[in-house]
């Protein structure tokens, strides 16, 4: 079921569970339909590829998707995992903020 995700492409996240618990990385891609994110350097897998006219074959290491519930946003103030909330500023803009420090995440 697709839902509103609090994590966007380019956000810095912390992996909370799984084999890569404790790693941090940037979000490369977000899939809202399956509630999954692709985190740079986390959940690496090996893919055996066949040679083509443009690329050589071999074993390629690439990132696999992680469920959004297994990552936490990194607080921009103190670089620790935090939850994300929404608030409306005086100008009427809706922004995300870190619940740990109150710092606005969106620029």
C-alpha cells in the first residue's frame, strides 16, 4: 500500500536493523508503492551479469532495497538518528523537521 513517506531522495539515513545495522548513507531512490528505499553503500548484493555489446559481463556488486521502517533520518544538528515530523511555517510552507532537535530538514 502506497503511503506518504517521510524520507526523500538525497536524505541522509541511518540503517536501524538488518545485516547493515549502524551504517549511514544517502537515499538514491524511493519507491512509494512498496515503501522501500535504496541507500548508498547499504544492503549490498552481487549480481551475475551476462556480457553485452556495450558492457562486459561478470559479477557486479550493487545496492538492494531496504524497507523504509528499517531506516531512520539523520538529525542535521548532531548526526544521530531521529524521527521526522511536519509543520507549517508562517509563510504557509509545509516543511519536515527533526523531532530530536527541532531543526528544519527541508531547505
